[in-house]
C-alpha cells in the first residue's frame, strides 16, 4: 500500500534558512563607533527603510542611501556609510546540510524559494551557485508583495502548481509562519536543521 504524501510542495524561505551572513566585521565597527551590536540591522530593516527595496520600488543602492541617512542620526555620515556597507557586503554562505535535505525533497515534490528580497536576489543566487537550485523562485521585489502578505504565499503555491493546503512552508520568522498557517498550509518555524529534518521526515521516509 502506498502511503500518501503529507504535502505536494515545499515552500522555503532563503535568508535565515538557507543563506547566512558573517557579521563579525560589522559588529567590530559598531563597537568602534560606540553603537550596540545589532543597531545597524535595526536601522536597515526598519519598515520605512527596507520595505521599498523589498517591494522592488528602489534599487539596493537607494536602499543603502536611505539606511545611511537614517543611521546618520546616531553617528557621523562617513561612519554610517561604512556601517551600512559592511552590513550589505558581509560574507554569505549557503548551508549545505539544508540544501542537501531540500534536494532530497525535490526528488518527490517541487521546492519553491519564497523570499523577501531586493532586486539583487538573482545575482546573489548566482554568486552562491544556486541559480538553478529551486524549481521556482518567488521574490517579493519582483512580485510586489512581501511576507506575511497572503498574496505572496498564493503566488508561490500557484508557481508550484499545488493548492495552498497541500504546501509545507518553512521560515525563520514567526509572523511569516503564522500567516502560512492561517492560509491552511503546514508551516514550520526554522530554528535549526532539526526543524527541517522533522518537517521533511514524512516525505523522505
């Protein structure tokens, strides 16, 4: 007897699940100018600063300029520019263990990246050698809506060719996971590899 699959597509976040940054240089710079660790990230990710970039309304360069201006309230402009540059240019890596699990899942169902990203996502994927990794990529900057807006989940499910209720959604942000659950998806909060292993176990056997 064939055991039915628990879901027919995996919709997966990118940053915080697959891609991770080394922010050690930024942390050192923050200490050097007397800022608490994480101050730059708070400014960069403030909705009024990053949402236009995530919706594809401005370029990465314009986003950096907006972040620099916001940070210049706390430190001199030159230091603000150095901090924002260190944030954006921080070395990135892809988690090979996560990719390995997702590639195994791809043997059974489509895997779709669903990410709040800037217009640089295509270049970022290419740099990591992941241009052809996912079956589909849904970038907020290209579709004009960002998680946790229900529409981006609907677009991802449409791209996968699967009803919302037959999707597994994986993300490292609670609000995005809750939004997926509200649409009837199986949704998992990613805090580390064991979360993904558990979520994919019924599929991979």
